[in-house]
């Protein structure tokens, strides 16, 4: 990797969107009132206390589930003596998410009470009566044979596909896996063809097992990208080191084009106008499971490198890291999870765009979700009141200026909208986008990716599924 990617951190700018107005108390600057607007209206919410300049994690304390070094050998030996569950790649990604505290205050795979609260309320009620957001079930499925092997044991060991012990699950609870209800409530449809459903639920076992995790080793993938996978604690330390008085998070699972960059730099400008002195962008591409036609993580990270090298984003005001969560493509339900997880990493602003976490309907020729529902849901979601949501301003290619610009509805004929699907199609066909759509280095990476794909039997690269 080039030197600019050798370090695990970069600095840039991002967007966040919530219809909240709150008071932030930090040691960097006097308390200031922040008004955040959705639909042209500002609303007041309870005051928020920020520790060391950063928003507190859900429940007040970041969960960390990796055992101490002195306990590793002991726990490995214990794991070998327990009933075993073999984890899929996606199961391991969820262990990673849980182990580092992204899902704080969860301490392991959900038991039935947590699962039902998530499914029906998109939130969890804590012992003190407070509510934190939790919109997607984080569960582990087992089949009848595994359930029988576990028997009366109160513990099980989790092993990866290579036979390595990953974790011990303590104080376990086994309960029925209501697949249809889970799918219907998470995605709003049971139509066939939902990628995550087909990958993880359709053929999964009829039981779920929950309990408290003790993770034996930090989860590593040995793919050359582990130095980008910063935990919430590591991100908080980096933001504190940089004296950030605001952190705004931008998630994406696509290459960065100049419209994204415009949104991120404009968000930083807006935060400076609000009175913040050093807002820092968390550019946080999703790094877990994605559907087959999405650009793979390693290529996306190469593309992000070129965006930085070409100066499209400022490496002095951005932290680039990988978010380890798998992708559901569950629209307004899933975007709450994406926002909640970034609170635990220290972000107090979250950028939300059009149709976040959405995709095309798997059967019908239409979007699965209303494009505006994601940002509306985030502005009302239980447990996210502390997070400021800043909706995207719509950016498109301005033919009169030859660059990406904010859409001006008074002259719609001057703007060209290039969707992610259109962008991928152009790159796949080695066609160039308009000058100013993406930096040349970044576009070359995208073209090189499609060149690298193994051609199908008919000599054509498979078409992308819109998302």
C-alpha cells in the first residue's frame, strides 16, 4: 500500500443528520446550543453531557468482551472441554462487533427478552429504566442436532471454520427462532431474494442461543486491512488525541465520488459555523458482509486511498476506519443500527442520505423503501435522542459548472444524477464519467476492479443489482 494508506488513520469531513436541538458541555469550548434542522423545523431535546469532548457510549460505559492476556490460555483450554458451535463468517463478524462494544450495552448474542425488544420496539430498556436504540437482532442460530449436543450445559464454545476457538458463551439461553416474524419485522417484507436473509436466515437452524461472550483473541482477518479496523475505544482515543470537539460520521459501502466529498466538506463548514472549533470526520466504510455485486472492501479502501492522495478530502481532518458490521439492506430499520453504533465510537453527529441501507425490491421493479423514510425515522427513533442527525443535501453533477454541486431545483435541466448502479455500469464498461464526478485516480481503481473480475461463461461480467 502507498504510504498514505500505511497509517490506519486519515482525517476528513462528513455529514450527520438528526432533528435534534441540544446543549453540549465539553472541556474544549463553552457550552453551546446546537440547532439541527429536519424539514425546516428545529426541535429542543434534553441536554447532553459530553465526556472528554466526546458523547458517552450507550449505558455510560463501553463494553469490551476480549479476555485479558493472562486468561487466554485458560479460556482456550476451557473451550476445548465444552460443547462446540461452528461459526460462519458472518457469525464471526458479529462476534467482532460485540467484542469491541459497537453494540454496547449488549454483552453477547441476544437472549429472548433482548431479541423480542429489538424486534418489536427497536430498542432495549436498561435496568435504570433508560432506553437505548437496538434495531437489528444480533443472534446466533443453531439446529436441532446442536441443541441436543448442548443438552444441559450452561456454556458453549464458539469455533471458527478452521477449528480455532473464538469465544465462550456463558449463561446460555436457547429459544425458538421465529424466522418469518424476524424477517417481516426487520425488512418489512418476506419477499424472496433478500441477500442477508438468504445468506444467514433461510437455511439457519430453528433455535437461537444467547449468552454472555468471553472472546479469546481480538478478531483479525489477516487481509492487509486489519490496521483500519479500529475499535470504538481506539477511535475515541484518536478523537481525544486530536482534540475533536465534534465527531461526524459518514458511512458508505460504495466508492467515494466528488458528491460525497462535497457533502462531507460542507458538513464540516456547517459545524464550524455552529461554533465548533475542531470537528473531525469519521469516514467509516462498512466492512462486514455485503451482497455479491457490491464493490469488495479491499477495492473500496484502495479507492478511498486515491481520494485522499488526490486531495479530494483533507487528511488533516478525517479519520478513516472500517466498521465491521455485516450489511442487512434493511433500510430505515438498519440505519438506526448504523447510527447507534457510531455513538459508541464517539460520534455525536451522523450523516444520513437518500434511502440509507436500502436496495431495490427483490421481486418488483421499485425501491424496497421510501427514500426519505430513513432520515425521518432517525429523527424520531427511541434511544437516538442524543445523536444529531444532519440529512444530506442532494448533490448531482452540474453540467454548467462541470462538477458535483448541490442540486438547484430552479434549474433541474442543468443537473445529471449518476446513481451507484450507473456508476458501476460505467466502470464495468470502461466508460468515463463526466469530468469532475470522481478523481481520476479513484475512477481508475474502480475500472481496474471490474477488469479483475472473472468473466462468466457467456463472456460478460454479471450485471449489478441496484442498491
